[in-house]
């Protein structure tokens, strides 16, 4: 009997001008879907910004506040990836691979 070894190859799709792995764990090649994801993230970014702004004076050290800040940072990184992909596909350029964060 031979032992089965899990594959060491990363099974996640990479970013390319023909597609993008969205924060919602969806692989898409559809520019409209990417733009919809951008709008979804912008909505959540606005909500979190308002929440953090209203609570800044009193709750800076609270766990939920720190989690909201971390979520906002992640949304900003995700939006940067979406903007980069949209710009690259608009120009017809390849999207360069980035190392995992």
C-alpha cells in the first residue's frame, strides 16, 4: 500500500488579465462581476469608516474597534487588487503576480 501525499501545488488560481480571484472566493473573468465586487467593497468600506469615525474617541482600545480597523485595512488591499486588475484589463496589459501577503 502506498501512502497518499497531499499535493504541495497551490490550487488557487492566479491573477491574470483573463481572470481574478475575488475576496468572495469566486474566480471570474467577467469585468462586470469585478466592478460589482468593487461596489460591494466600497459600500462596506464606507460603513466601517463611519463606524470607526463615530467611535474613535471612546472605543479605540476595544476589540471590536481593532477588528473593524483590520477589516478596513483588508478591504483597502482587496480594492487595490481590483483596481489594478481593472486598469490592466482596460489597457490590455498582463497583471503581474505578487507574492502572497
